[in-house]
């Protein structure tokens, strides 16, 4: 944020916030019901609420303020994950878990979400979904945990479409447990009841967007190519790598179903969030596999969900090493080391590509999108965007930008770069002080 972030809104931000929400808030025509309205296939209640609260408190629109708030939500999601995964360790082990997750959650691999204020929906979905999985995934849960899990599950449904996949992961774990017991009994239905309730609500809230039908995978080839690339992250150029990278999780689950091992402490939660990431990858492949988003890999804004898969598989590798005994231990250790090197090589490759292709160039000229947007504001000539890469163009349709910049209801409330003579809002000043800008 400090080195390459700007206060220029990007794509959907212009339409949802600049054209609809903020002007209506200022002229008194805003209605609370709009918080629940669908945005494409998603319900983004929490993002709308957060950004409207920030706009009201700041007195002006500032994506940098939204980014700062989003960073806190993302950190909270990572902290929840670290707290749960590190619960069975001593202090040193918890520090190691937190450090490892901090490394995996470095924001450059998912920079689109980290630099677009409107993408806090991703982080809200992560936070609420992880909480719901942790509380509802317990084999035995108290009434308080059940209530908290249901509240988190409902909150996830209003964070983003991926929240609807939480009950699918919960049902998957219930099936694994039933297979372990070799029977479908009352325990299965007791475990499944909250998931079925959330699934029913998700179906009621489901939104069909006819205009996005062309983006859906229309053939098995399109679907499995997109699915393989998603499951193979960070080796997205090699869909077949999905099997190698997710083999530890597959072995752990298959061995449980076959009755060859019993679940370790905390394993159910790992299986849950790993399974949720797999289902999310499937949803991505179906909903966008027919477009061009997966032609060269995986769109960066999806990565925050896919990060959970390497985390789950690293945990499974560590657990398989703990369980290996006798002469097998040396072989398992060698295979685990080779697997870890393969995963790290992919992460380093993706990181290098992103650093060379976006981060370093933007660091050398952070204000390039600001200059273009301000030039358009001053001239009204959309040709200032001609020949520019999409990442520097605030919106595919310049008229969306023009309508916001010329809206009298937004006079005095535009992002600071568009009104340099105006005094910044208090949150804008605080965030720039925090970022050293």
C-alpha cells in the first residue's frame, strides 16, 4: 500500500460506490436495503457496510482508507487460522505457525485484492468462513459453538459467493466421518443439520446472472483445465501438478476412510478448510472456465482462497512425517522434502513473475494511474487511455468514470487525487501518515 497503492478507484468500485452508493448517501436517497442487493453472483453486505461507514466518517471517498481497513480484515483471517492451527503447540510452536502463515500470506501473490479497496469482500469471506468451519466442524459442539458457527456461516453468505460453499465442505467432512464409522446414523444427521440449514439459505440467496453465462465452462475440457490450474497453484502452468501438490491431503483423507489411521488433533479443521478451497476451485472452474481467465494460469484475485490448499497440505505432510515409523520414515522424509522443494519452487516462480511484471515497475512509477485518471478528469478525452495497459485504466468504460467525476453530488467528496485543493478527510490524513506519505 505504501509503495504502490493509489487512491484511484478501479473497475467495479466506480459503478457500485461512485455511481450508486455514495451519491445516494449524500443526497439522502440511499436505502439500507441496498446493502443486501446482489453484486454479480455475490452478496457483499460487509464490504458495502464497511466502505459506507468509512466514507461517512471520512467525509470523502478514499480507496487508500478502504485498503487499510481491508488489510486489518485480511490480518484477522490469518490470525484466526494461526490461532486454531497453533492451539495444540507450545509458545515456540505457535510462533512458528504464525511465522509460516505470515510468509504464505505475503500480499504480493494476491496483489489485486490487496490493492483494490472493493475487494475486502474476499477477506470477509475468508474470516467468516474459517470461523464457521472451526465451530461447526467440531465432532461435539456446545450450543454456544453451534450458535456462533451458524452466525458466522450466515455472515459468510453475505460476504461473497464463496460463503455458500461452507456447508458443502461441512457435508463432506460429515461423509468422511460416516465412512469411518461404516454407517450413516443419527450422528451423521446431527453433524449435517447446520450445514443443510446453511445450504438451504444459500440456495434462497443464489443469484443467476444471465450475462455471465458465456463465462461458464461449457465443456469438460474447459472445466478440468481450469480446475487443474486452480488446484495446481502455484504451478498454474502445469494442471497435472494438482495431483502432486494435493497428494498429502488426499492420502490423509483416504487413509481415514479406509480405516488405516485415526484423525490427529486439529485434523478435521484442516480437512475442512482444505476441502472448502477445493470446492472453491471447482466453483471458479465452472463459473469462469469458459472465458479466458485461466488461459495462462489463475487470475490473481482468486489466490487468497487457493492459498488454503498449500497450507492444508503442508500440515498433512508434517502429520504424515509424525506418523511414519521404522524403515518407512526415511523414505517419507525424502518424499516430503522433495514435495516441499517443488511447492517452494512454484511459489518463488510466481513471486518472481509478479515482482518483475507488476510490483517493481509500479514501484518505479507508482503514480502512473493517478496521472492518467487526472488527465482524463481535466481533459474529458478518453484517448488519454489509448494504448495503456488495463491495469492503468480505471474502468473499461470511460463513461462510468466521467459520470462519477461530473456528478454534482460527489463534489468535494472525490478521492484526494481528484481534488488536490480540498482538505483531506481525517481518515485519509491518518492513513497517509501511517503509510509515510
